[in-house]
């Protein structure tokens, strides 16, 4: 018993000694807040099975870029010369094991309909965004290039294959591919895969910039001035993918997730022509019910009728 206590203490010291990225989420939060939420949680109702109409084929492209919603925060971006997947998850559980948050509907774009995937972008390492079973399948089927936050490549090499092509990116880093620039940018969030790795892998968002289009995927984020900063840096966006779910209880979630009204505000900050909501209606991850984001989205939409911000569960793809 004494050896176990000493060993656990040693592991704790190793964990404390690890270099960590700064996170606004944890400046005024602690594990006590997490346990407070868990023990006082009032979970809203989620159905166990939501019927959808998945795509039966890839839509025809009528422009130089196309955005297709898969599920949760997963999207396929089709450009003229190559294809990008962002935060793909095809697993039934947003969890390291076969229990926990379980999907309530199948993906809108079945895996077997995916075209050849050239790039896979991972915004951060939470299980609903970095899904190892899906990434392993993509690696073996397509051998794409992975773009990830700092310190994440070595994790993928350990868990998938030491030969995986993966590039770590810091905030504001640029990656060029077939004439297109992909930037890894800031987000108000955090990272964690296990007990001892909080904030040891960097999180962020992605900007995809071609000669013709400017596309933004927010990853997971709370609302902040980074949206205005991105508009000042890149200009007006053609399309934005912004999270609207998992925002309750707001006292705990405010600095890591946006509510629908904040997502509309972010759309205005980015001066985006159009966009899709995301991160709702697939996995029960917070206290909000399945219907809460839909109801609050409608209220926000009614207050912002000029913004072309849509629910992709109603319109699965858009040509830009």
C-alpha cells in the first residue's frame, strides 16, 4: 500500500511538472467546479434514437468549394483539387470506451461515401473531436496528412502508427497545400485525454484560405474577441462553422462553449456571408436537452434575420 501511495505521488509530481498551454477556461476554474457540476447536474432530456435522412451519394459541386455536414463538428470540405475532413467522428461513443456519451443519430454523410481524403484537421484532443477509431480508419484507407495542435502528432504516432504524416501547428501557423493556405488560430477552450495531460496538447480553430474562398471552422470555443481579431487579420469570411451546443450550465460552460445567440454574434464579428451551426444534436455532452439548442437557435435567428446562419441538420451541404 505504501509503495502504491508513493508511486501515485510520483505520477502526480510528473503531471504537475509537465509543460502546459495556458487556458482561460482554467484560470478561474478547478476540479472542484467540475465535481460541483457533476454532482449538481440537471440533465435535459435526449432521445435515444433520432431518425434522419443520410445522403445517398455525394452532391454535385456547382462551385469551387463545397461544405458537407457529417455530424457534430465533423465536416467534409471539397475544393477543386483536394478534400479536407475536419474533426471527423464516426464512432458510436464520444468516449475512450463503449459507454458514455452515445450518438443519437447516424452520420449524415456515411463513411463509405467519403471521397479520397487528402487532409484531416483536428481542432483539439477531446474525444468528440479526436476520435481514434475514425482516424485509424482514415489513415489506413487514405493515408492523409494530419494537421493538429502542438504536441498532438506524437500522440497520433503512438496510438495509430509511427509513420503517420502529421504536422503540429501553433497558433497563427500556416500550412500550404496545393495552393491553399490553412491557418491554425486561437480558440477559448482547453485539452485533455487522460488524468495527467490537461492542456499539454494545444487546441485551436482553422482558417482555410484559397484564391477564391475564406472558410472558418471554430473548433470548440467560448465567445471572445478572437472572432473580431480574425476578421481584422483575414477579412470577411465566405463561410463559418460555429458551435451552438453544450452550453449548460452556463456558469461552468461559458468559457469553453457558446450558446446560439453568441454564435450569431460571432457570425457578425467575422462578417461571414453564410455559415452552419455545429456541435449540437449528436452526443449528449452537457446539461442542455436535445431541444434546447434548437429552441435557442430559433430565438437568435429571429433576432438576426439578416444573417445566413443555418442548421445543417436541415440543409446538409452548401456550395460556396
